[in-house]
C-alpha cells in the first residue's frame, strides 16, 4: 500500500487525547478513518435495501432492460 503524507487540523484537546492513547498518531488516524469508512459503506448499503421496491417491473425484467440498452457494453464487456 502506498503512503501519502498529509496535514490535518484538529483541536488541541483531541490531539492530546489521541497521543495519550497511542504513540503512533498516523496509525491511530488510519485505523479510525478505516473504521469510519467501513461504517459509512455499511450504512449506504443498508439505506439502499428496498430501493427497487417501488419499481414497476421485477428484478429479472430490470436486468434484461438494462442489458439491452446499448448492447452488452456493461461491466467492461462488449458483444
């Protein structure tokens, strides 16, 4: 995994608390950001459940319609 150096601005109190928990601030921020993004992806997936319920066609019909719009040029594949 490639690493990128960045600069962030946070409240002093938060930095002091973070340093009290870990001597590796970058590792702590990486761990916290990884967990935050995992939770956001899960939340997004949960919010999408049932999104197709209001459709007028069943799932097979929807997939077939989407595939027929422009041939098989989906998911990087062509006819």
